[in-house]
C-alpha cells in the first residue's frame, strides 16, 4: 500500500481521476479527516472538502503500484 496526497479541485479532475483508476481491480481509498471513501465513487468524492489536498491510499504493490503512481502524477501534490 502507498499513500499520496492528491488535488481534485474541479469537476473535470474528479471525472478523469475516477475514470483513470476504474480500470484497476485493486482498491483506492480517499481519506479526509475521519472520513474514508471509495475513490472510485464520484458521489463519495463530492461529499469531501475538495478545496484542500486529500490522502489517497493505493492498495497495490510492485509493478502495478508504480504504473498507477505514474498515471496519477497529474493529481499528486507534495
């Protein structure tokens, strides 16, 4: 598992983000405070405060993890 911070501060970013990760079989969780939601759920994402970066937990390892992290590079913030 790997945790990164992502910025999903627009409707278009949320839609492309969900579309990008939906192709993978493993789980993705977004964590904002005490809330943990399925990152593949557009409705769940819109229930979060999107004005700040959100933690993304990627439940994968090895080659697939590296592939996902490079794909999500446009959303990842420091």
